[in-house]
């Protein structure tokens, strides 16, 4: 009976995501911003009443959350698990191609948000640096998580991250998330979210208000090159890495 219930629930969630207008709505929330039903109607190219019905369905299925502030109602993704499930589906959606050739717009492919952490070419290269520098090592079990090494912890503190507070969060500290435009992992988890916030606070990257795009500033380009030794090449030139692509999609 439990198996049957799970299959029924999975089928319903798949149906909720599969409708084109609802897919557009969900993908628009991947940048971590909350939006009104009016904005969602424009994004999905449907009438306000139709958008309201779609949002109700998505809310009932636990894919989005409603926030009410005075007379305003805002919608956002329910949590990071939903965001990473969508990211995973984006990877699967491209598997039908005989050979993987990125078709993502350059700005979106180079750097973007994946809910609350950094993705794209920049995110993958930064992830590789953390592994190559010995700051993060794969966990000893099959949980698809990373362990922070003593050298890594010292490096994070030098960067100004509050490691104790990050570790205290009720989520995975660090884990790989398969990047849909590069097919290789970027960093997710509490540490991934902390790094993105650090980069934004220091104005190394700026976030678009109406998309997932992260723009690298001149200050950020210098910092990523000098502090982390990144060459910031485009995805087609990025080197392969020995991290398995069984990267986790949930934090």
C-alpha cells in the first residue's frame, strides 16, 4: 500500500510539473525570488485567473509556498529540494540529444543561481578549485556529501565565513549538485549558499532581479583569478573532473 501511495503521489507531482505554464512558473522561481500571481501570469503567458488556478495546484502539491504581506501575496519555491529536483529534470530533458552540446544562453551558462547557491561555468570551476585545493573531500559513506578538511576550514575562516554558524544549520554542509548546462557538479548545501551570499555581499557577482543570471563584476573577476586561480573559461573549454555524476539533487 505504501508503494502504491508513493507511485500515486509521484505521478501527481510529475503531472503538476509537466504542464507547460506551470513549468515556466517553477523555472522562473529558480532564482530564489518570490513573485506575485500577476507576475507569474505574465511569465507563463496566461490569464490571471488561469495563473491563479495553476498556482493553487502547485501549492497543493507542495512545490511552492505562499507568503502574505498585507494586501500582497507572493509565491516562491517550497524549498531547496524542489529547486534541485527541477535542476535534475533539466539534465534529463537534454539526454535525448545524441551528443551534449550546451545551448544555454552565454550569460546564463556562465553564472546563475540554483536556488540559493551558484551554478554554471563559474560555479563548476569554483567547485573544482575547492576539491583540487583539498578544502573539501568526498565523504567516506555513500551519502554524496563533502567533508570540510582542516585546511579548508582555515581557508573559509580567512575568507570571512562563519563556519560554526554554517555547520549548525539543519541541512547538509556541502554536497555536489549536477549542473544542467555543464553536466558536472557545482557546490550545494549550507556552504554553497554561504559562498553565494559572500560573493554577493562583496559585490563579486550581482544578481539580476528578473532572472537567474549572475553577472561577474570586474572586482569579482580579479578576486576569482587571484584568490582561487580560476581561468574563467567558457564551459566548452572546462576540463573534466573525476567527481562522479551521481551528484545529489537534495540538500
